[in-house]
C-alpha cells in the first residue's frame, strides 16, 4: 500500500511539473528565418505563431510564389524549433520513468 501511495504522489508531482513546463513553453518565444533573413517567424514554445516579418526587399512584383515559399519555410522551421524544445522539456520531466516510446506527454 505504501508503494501505491508513493506512486500516486509521484504522479501528482509530475502532473504539477507538466503544467509548469507547459506554461513556461507558452511564454517562450522562438524565431526562425528563411531566405537569408527575408522572412522571420516568431513562435511560442507551444506552437502559436505570434509574428511574421517580411523584409520589404523580398516583396518583388511577379515573385509572390517565391515569397510564399519563404514564408512557409520560416513557419515550418519555427514550428520544428518549438516541437523540439517541447520534446526536450518533456524528456526532462519524464527522465527516469522508463516510459515506452511514444508515451510522451
């Protein structure tokens, strides 16, 4: 019975730590650029895009498709940064728990 109570306390502590980590990720801002800085995307650690900056030099008549590609590349890069950061935070929280692969929070 003592082991069960200890396990329940650990689960409660982990849940509190998870909530704190999610809050910290939401407050974290990351930036990713494409096209040598022509397009910069700012994203929070929980994946919300908060800003997109486009260098006016990147806006050329007849080049909309290239600019669209740069925006897409910057957004995807920023999303990947946020995903990696979140995974790193969750890995720290679950260290030593021996969770099976794919059982991340």
